[in-house]
C-alpha cells in the first residue's frame, strides 16, 4: 500500500493507487490483519507492565474513488475521495 497520510495516530493507506493492483482488496485486508496482530501484541506487553491501552480500530473501505492531487495554490494533497 501507499501511505497517503499520517494524521495523529491514524494512517491512511491506499491500495490500488497510484499503481494498479489487481489484488488490492486482499492486500488491504492482509495489512489490516497484520496491524491488528501487532497492536494486540503491543497491548499485551504493556498490560503485563500494568498499563492498559485501548483497542486499535481499523477500517477497510473498498469501492470507486477519485484519486490524485487535490488542492490549489496554497495547499496541495494526494488523497482519495469516495464513499
């Protein structure tokens, strides 16, 4: 995937853009599952030390989107817009 944005503790990762990936949905789900596995292991390590960390939430969205550079003279951003 292509990391399009990092906003606070959130990642916006695009699959199938900017390059075509026929298996983009499989890649996106595999990435989400890997991230979830890492986050749960991280939480468990800190729980052993007495620190409780909230659950990581992951969303995977698929469907048509407009992808490219959006903005104007002062602000330009590569992103995806869709449902």
